[in-house]
C-alpha cells in the first residue's frame, strides 16, 4: 500500500474535521450572542415598562383627591413595589454603562413616589419638578440601553 495516499487521506480528513469544528464553534457562539441579546432586550423592556407603569399609577394617585393620606401612601407603595425585582435583575445582568443611568431612573421614580406619599398634587411645582427629573432620567437610560444593544449603530448604517 502506498503511504502517501494514506497520509493524504488522513490529512484531508483532519482538515475537513477541523473546518467543520470551527464552523460549529462559530455557529454556537453566534447563537449564544443572539440569545444574550434577546434576554437583555426583554429585561430592558420589562424594566422600562415596570417603571413607566409605576410612574403612570403615581400620576393617577396624585390626581385622585378622594384618597386619604394612608390610602395614598399604600397605593403609591403598591404602584412601585414591582420595580425592585427588575432593578436587581438589571444590576446583575447589564453593564455598568446601563446600570448607572437605570438606577438613577429608578431613584427618580422613587422620589416621585415619596412626593406622592407626601401629598404632592398634579400641577404642584414639586410634582412638575419630579416629573421633569423622571423624564430626563428616562431619556438617559433609554439612550444607554439602545447603545448597549447596538440599536443606534444599526439605525446609523
């Protein structure tokens, strides 16, 4: 038997297996990155949605003049309660460039909750100032999330 033929066959098989392995590794890496991106997109959306819902509920509480002081405080805390879990998930998952503005947004909504508990009414200067702060923080966190997800880069292309 000719050794060169056998050697060429073994070498060809090794090259083919190496190429197939490289393709498979790249495919798995691409799928993992896609799954990671989807997970972050869902978390970011849930986080923004929960804080937005809390903000909306707080505004409704401010408008409701029939609530007693205790009812107002309880309603404000209930409106904000679901935000904590998502904040902790985001702090563990997201990069620092997203976490810092996200926590600032969380804290601004929490200050709005405290103002609501204290009796702030829609149209008061305190209330208007708190809403401006919330909307500014929202714009910052949204920009950071879009940058992290690469959404702005895709829009520019």
